[in-house]
């Protein structure tokens, strides 16, 4: 485009050379970025036990449906978390086998504190899960809005490009929100399975 401007007398030889230098610098940066990505991928593969030149296939991360989150019963899941927590089970067993009153009383206090911590941890996990669900809904709405903006088209190229950029950003934010929701859901399920913080 700078060469075209020069051809019609709107740019100088210096403008053309500056533009070419910028293109060359951009291509060099792109090659460096590609190399960094390749090296990072190889490091990840080796860290996970594959050879550096292997071609592992990573499965798609499953998405969490809103209905699965809506069906959660914090009260029921907190009861399950108390039943499944290994640290609490161990201390309960120690208390049941204890013969001394002082030791029994100490274990009773410890069990009581553990139960409170487990219930608090489950509440925290539940709240994080709900926040992730709300964030995912907001990201989805932003994505749909950006997609509509792009489909409507614009008179100017600049406005169209801006809408396309907004759509690209919304796509990334939506995927991040989906992944965060999945993470929080799995974290919540881990708490129910007995991994809630008890100490």
C-alpha cells in the first residue's frame, strides 16, 4: 500500500523503506513467536512423559451444563463431604478407640473443628461454582452480542474490523469462562468426594 502511494506521489522512498522494515520486523517477530510456541510445546510433552517429537492428542475438556450446576444441593453434598472426608474418618475412629477422657475430649474438639471447616470449605466451593456459572453466562451473552454486531455489517471497514475484534475477544472470554466453570465444578465434586479442607 505504501508502494501504491509512492506510485501516485503520496509517499516518499523513505516511507516505502520504513514500511518494508516494519514488515520485515513483524515477520521476524512472528518466526520467533512460532519458535517459542514450538519449544514450549516440546517442553510440555517431555514434562508429561512423551518424546519431544511425539504427536500426542489432547482430548477435548468436557463442558459443564448449567442444569448440572442447578441440580446441586449444597446441604446434601455437605453431608456427603462430611461422610467421605478421610481426615474426619480417621479422627472419628481414633475417638471411638480412645480410652482416656482427656484424649477423647481433645479429639471431640478436633472433630467439631474439622466439621466446621469442611462445611465452610464446601460453601466456598459452591459460591465459586455459582460465580463461575454467572461469569460463563455473561461471557456467552457478550459473545452473542459481538456475533450479532459482526453479522449486521457496518458501513465502514474500521467499524467492521472493530466488531470482528470484539467477536474474537468474546470467543476467548467465553472459552475461558467455560473452562473456569469446569474447573470449579470438578473442584466442588472433589470436595463432595472427601477432599474438602478439614485441617
